[in-house]
C-alpha cells in the first residue's frame, strides 16, 4: 500500500499536473482556425538568405483567450507564406485555464527576438498578473515570466 500511495500523492501535488489538455499550435491550425480572432505581424527573423516574420495570433477557444506565435517565410514563388515554426504556451493555452487577456502586445527587441507582454486574469484562482514571453527564432525557444 505504501508504494501505491506515494506515486498518487506525487501526481496530485506535482506542478506538472494540469487540469486540462494543452491546445497546441498544430491543433489551432487543424481544428480551431475559425476561432482565430486576430493575427498581427510583430517583427522579423532571418536565417541565411531566408527572411521571415513573427506573427502574434490571438484566438478564443472554449470561451477563453489563447495566444500563439508563428514564424512564417515567403514561399519560393513569393505568392504565399509557409509556416517555419509555431509556438504554443502551456502556461496559458490549457483548454480549462480560463485566462482572460488585456493589453497584449508583441514587439521586436533584437535580431531574431520578439517580446510579448500582456495583463491577464486567471478565472480559476481569481488573480490578476502580467506576463512576458521572449521568443528566440534562432533557438526556436521561448521563456515565460509571470509577475504582479
């Protein structure tokens, strides 16, 4: 009995335990395209001769706001865009998170880096906070920081 109880306790109190499923960038494109509320360009990235742009995507899925960013580049013929990489943010894009966003902005910082900032409210914990997401195009990684 002791061996069974320890894993259950660790699972229940682990910070990795999420209440709902993450909505991925791929799921946004495949299942929630009509839920996209706004797309805005927010900086450029480059790799060799390829130059593309970052796009901030705001969507309303299951009654709450979600944020995504993609890196797009022109197709070879220049008539359309191709997605090079898409970002979702597990800190925000949980299907049961109940996050509301205000004053969201995306600004270029340095070459290949953009910063997203916003005010947010967590409907479950009834707390207001701000967050900052810094995306590095070269590494295709981001950092998330929450503050009051």
